C-alpha cells in the first residue's frame, strides 16, 4: 500500500533493494527512523567501548525504529538481546539493519521486531563503531533521514520521507479503502478487467 502510494507521488525508489529478513516470520514494525552509522574501527575507549551505542539506544523515543546502516558489514553483529531489551524499555518498535543480529532466539522471545541481512554471534567491540547518529544514512540504495517513517514486514522495508508523509499517507488511506472494495468485488465473482476499469487499482 505504501509502496504503491509512494509511486503515485513520484517517489519510486523508496523500497530497500534487498529484502531484510524478519527474525520472526510475520513481524511488522512501523515507526520513525532513529538512524546510526557503523563503520569498521578498532579504536574504542578501553573503559567504555560501548559508550556511543549506549548513548544512541538511551536516546530512543517511544514509537521510534532503530535503523542501523553498516554498509552490509559482516565483521560482527550489531544488535542483540540486551540492546533489544533496552529498546523495548524505551518504547522503540523494532530494529532494521543491513548488518547482522545475534542472540536471535532471545530477541525473538522478547517479541521485538527485528529485520537484518543475516546473523553472526561476534561482538562489534574493537571491530565496528558508530560514527554518527540522528543523521542521514543509506541502506539498500535508499536514503533514510532521522525521523522518516519506516515500515518493515515480510515483504521488505519501505521508507516515507518525512517531508512528503502527509501526501503519501493520505493516498495510502484512500487506496486502502478502495482496495477493500476491489477485494470484495473480485471474491464475489467480478472479472479482473471489470474491476480494473471501475477502480484502476490492482
């Protein structure tokens, strides 16, 4: 629905090129992006190696979705059970990353919506670090700014730029109402051609 509505608004490149798999099939997360950028680095304060990540997670607000850009990094995992627990406590709705998850059984048990490229148990300490947060990142060819609306589900991840969200969401609501009618007509035996000619929605 959102993807089609973005197309109608001329925003045709707002779906991540690669599907990020949900940790639990059927998961769905919809919220405002809280962005962070990870890059390879062995430089961490030895007495506080997680400091930047702790600050990022501590800053999460209710209804936000953590969006971690890693350049599809495979050096480590970027999110696990304890980060998920802290995010839940802050009211965050999920995490999306083009990197790896770990503690996946425990994260799934918490009921936290998590979408990632893959899984790997390795700690990011002294391998990767956050260089910026609350800024613009790119995942799967899509530019994601802090505060953009992000919807992740089994089909993929869609990004609605904050400056266009009123227009896109208005179209999506109209489309949702019309698609309900289209579905009913098709199930009742109307031909696909007749329904298309009447509503111009498929």
